[in-house]
């Protein structure tokens, strides 16, 4: 442990080892409980069987190709969330009347089960990847807007006064002061939006039997291949991990150097 400004700072390797050790402990405990018949193997297969099924799923089920299909749909949905959601949050912050008129509706929309409207979007977009991407975008839009608005609204007036004292234009104030200060909240919104988007992507793929990993999970579960089903779910988790790591790197790159 080291100390910075009087506060203890944990070492990254220790934190990573603790997380990995906890995950390994949960896996071993699950394996033991299944072997002792405390947990039914018909509900959750032993982790050892899931691990052994990875090779079969990769070689026989084209999981790599399916993985990139789901990942591409996630990239498209994430790009739409960024390009549309963040500017809408900025607009709500900039125009008070617009915020008063729509903020409550957007918060209510965040709780709506939008995924149930997939038959409508099948008619509008057709049975293709666009239906999946649009559904994911709509499911993840509200948290991006609200967290962007929250981040900009939480900026202290003294920061704005500082910009005025340097005779900054509104555009300069936004890019040099407001946007960097709101970045943590904006990226929190993007993470939440991606969580909802990925749930929607896999769910709609599963429902309409089209796309990448969702149809594979559907096919394996219908065969009652439980180890393969859980192995496919692990690839969904891998997509999530990749995007969260990328978002963390982008956030660090955008933040001003100190």
C-alpha cells in the first residue's frame, strides 16, 4: 500500500488478484455444490463441463463468426447512443424549457419494456440486423441522455465564471470546461446504455432467431446442451468486457492530463 495525499492507494495487481481469486473461488464452490447434488446439474452444469465444451462450440458452431456479428451490432448501437444520446443531453441542459417539458418523460421511458415492441420494428425495419440495432439503441438511449444532463448540471457555477473571466466564447466554455468536467458522468451513462443495449441485442437475436450469439444460445438450449449454452453465454460476457475496457481507455484518453 502506498499513500497519496494522506489516503491509502491500493495496488492494481492486488486488486486484480483479489478479483480473479474471488471469481475462481465462486467457480470452485459452484463445482463442489453441483458434485454434491446441492445444485441440480440439469439447471447449471458443472463449470468443468462448460470449460470442456468451449472447443466444441468454437469448432462446430462458428462461435467466432457469431461473436463478431453480435459485437458489430453492439458497435453500431453504441455509436448511435453516443452520436444521438449525448447531444440530446446537452440540448436538455442548454434549453431549460425543453428540459422541463421532457425530462420526466425520458425518465419514465427508461423504465418502459421497449423490447416488447420488437414485432413493430420487424414490420418497420424487416427481419435483419437493423431491427436488432434500433431496438438496442432505443433501450439504451434514456440513461445516456439523463447522465449527460446530470453531469452538465452538476458543474459548479465558479467554473463557468472562470470561463467568462477569460472571455471564452460559449463554444470554448463547452469544450474546454463543461465537457471535460462532465466526462465521468457521460461515460457512466454510456456504460449503462451499453448494458441495456447488449441485453436487448442478445434478447432480440434470441427472439427472432437472427444475428450472432443470441440464436446460438437458442439453438443450444433447444438441444438441451446446457454446457454449450453456458459457454455461448460466456462469449456474450466477453463482448461486454471488451466494450467496458475500451470505454475506460477512451475516457482516460479524453480526460485532460494532470
